[in-house]
C-alpha cells in the first residue's frame, strides 16, 4: 500500500505564501506522477499542478506564474510553493501519486489539507 501525508496548509492573507508538502511511503518502486488537486466548497475537484518523470510539470492556468511544484525523488516528497495567494485559492488541497499497478496504473490520495486565503 501507499500512504501520502500532507502538511503546510493554514490561513494566510491575500498576497501571502504557503508551501505544501506531501510525503509518500509504502510500496513505491516507480512513480509516474505526483501532484496536487484542490476542491473548493460547491465546486469540482480540479488539478492544480503535477510533476512527471523527467521533471515535466503541468499547471492549471489559474496558478501559472504563482505556484511552483517540485519533487524530491529520493525522499518521495512533492512540494507546492504557493505565492501571491488569492482568496479564490481557498480550498482543500489533495496530494496524489500515480504509479504502475500490474498492467495498469493506480492513483493514491492524501487526506487533504485546508488552505484558506483571507484578510
């Protein structure tokens, strides 16, 4: 099994910064992708950013230029540096990991961590 533990969320004022971390443990021999989704109340879960083999990154248009995703492959940890935060960034952020599972692929999810941007 795979476990994902998120940290770093909290309350921040507009324009501020936060850094989320997600540490993976368990039966992980290969990782296809790690990243973050978020879900605000009354809205669908949306991809924020992910990082794939070869350090290829992908960002939602709404966070480009403000958020940076990075990964420590040895520690199996993914980070999300969030700058210039806006109230609309308020959401529960979920870490995910995608890895091979036999002939297919499987997603694993963290419990979610709250980020609130408010004055």
